[in-house]
C-alpha cells in the first residue's frame, strides 16, 4: 500500500495520507520506477513491465510472461489506496489479478481513465500507464520503511511482522509489533542494526543472512539517492524462501535535484497540480489549497500569517503563494495568472511588506497582469514598506478597480466580505 505510514511515529513523521493539498518538498515517483531503481541495487522485486497502450500490453504479455497463467495489473498513479479505488468509468479497483488472456481487456479499461482513491480527492488522477507484474506465491507479508526522523536527527527504519494492510491500524492496535531502529547517519547501517530490523520483520522462511543483506541494500539506496521516504508494503516472503519488495514507494529530496538528475528526470507532471507545475517554472513558491481567497504575499512567514488571518475572519485560503523578496514584474504577472486560473477563487488578497521586495514592482506587476488576465474577482491590496507611495500611485493611476486596505486585519476582512458580501 502506498502512503500508509501516516501517524506511525508521533512527533517525527508527517506523511501524506490525506488528499488535501500540502506543501511537500519531495519528488514522488511511480511504483514501477521505484521497482526498477531497487532492482539496480540488487533488491529482490517481482518481474514487471510498465505499458501505456493496449498494443504494448499484448506485446509485453507475449514476450515477458509467456508461461504465466495469471498476471497482476496495477494502475500507476501517485496516490495510495489504488486497490480500493474506483474509476470514474465505474470500474472497481485499480489493482487486479487476472488470467493472462484477460490482461489486455482490463488494462484497456484502466488506461486513460480517472482513478479516484482516498488520497486523490474527488477529482482523481489519470492513469497513463499500467504495471504488469508477475504474480508471486507469497507465504508471509510484512511492512518495511525508511524515513527521516527529526527526533533522532537521522534515518529511521520501521519494521512490522504484519503488512499489506494499514500500518496505522496495526500501530494503534498492536504497538508492540512496530520495531523502530534509528541509524547513525555518520556510521551508517551496521550488521547489528540490520539484524534488529530483520528480527522485527520476523521472517518465517527467508534466510536471515540474505534478509540482512537486503535491508543493507535498501538503506544504501535510501542514502545514495537522497530519499526522504522508502516504503515497502508489503515486503514479503515467497514460496522459494526469498524476501521480495512486492510494492515500492520512494520519495526524494527536492534539494538534491542538482545531483540526482537521473531521478528527477522521472518526474510526472501529469500527476501534479498544474498550478504548482506552472509556479515551479516561474520559480514561485506555490501550494494549492481548497479555499476561495487567493493569496499573493512576499515572505513565507507573512504568507502563513495572512492565511491564518483569512481563516480568522471566516474565509479559507485558496493557496500559499510566496513571491519571495526578489521577484520580478514578470513573476508577479505569472502569479496572477495562476491565481485566476483557479475556478474556486472568488477574491484575491495581495499582502506585501516591502523590504527587499519593492512595492512599486508589485504594483506594476498587478497592473500588467490585469491587462493580460481578465480579472473577474475583487482584488484587495495591502502595501507597506519600500517605495509604498510609488506603488500606491501606480495602482491609483492605472484606473483599476481595487480595494485598498490599511493593515492585515482590514485586508482579510475586506477580502472575505468582497467574496461573500453580507446580506
């Protein structure tokens, strides 16, 4: 299961388990990509191939699975809960085990369709690829993950002798089953550390020494590839006594993009919020939310405070948007385009405290954006700081219909009232 850590380690883990948009500073890759990467490190994974058309499915079955009677067909989206998901076409389940002759039919019903799961939200995500996998004969399913733990300031390996189901539920009902092994980032993983993890997995048939080596290879991958999360649920034992990663969820630190070019080339923009993709191209810090008041602010702290005050006055923010302290006029224009592309936005609040960021630059950007984008919603502007008088003059002389505010409280109240005027 993908994305199943949740609240497992209180105070140290905060992984995506809800579908609401969150600020996630990491790259997420598809299951088939994670499996390919693990295979390069000598980690046991099922034989599989990713395909994007029915023709490719038929060829893959013919050449890759000539002697298989059944094949696992997995829809590939960047969200958990696929097995229990529902396609908007009506097909139930994003993971199916089917007879070989039925693979093309079921894959054809998945490809190009929207899959809705507990983590995608009602809008769902499009399935552009399916992953055809060898059906394994599993005798035992366990849980394995490596994440970064703030409390120990290093990698933390989590193991459980039960897997394949919600790890949060297991942690709540059977906390003694969860084994947590912190790793000294300077020393690296030792045989003793790996043995503790294997003891936590409690394999029934897999060789302990071979399992220890698998754990060490997983840790090597985690470190060398700058992962923020490596989760396998289930990590399983097969009837031929092997420990196999039957699923793969890997996240990578965005700050490592400069040295992990091969990994970051795997990014799939079709699975991301298009507003966030456009913002990244413009070098803007944007996170889409689910409210109705669009925000454009300079500075992360002020942006968070603005969102809080909007909430305090009864509204809900549609986004987090920090244009930074050195934004250009073109970036401000792009920010407005992104804000107005959101159909849920009923008002826009611009809150600028000019320090490094000058108020006249913001004002010019607002005016130029209005010329390029048909502004159909009220715009509330609060400017203070460097070149504030020039900024206010630019806005006044533009002839635009703007709502000015004296302070943050006033701005938030006016944004809420303009979006939802009192009756």
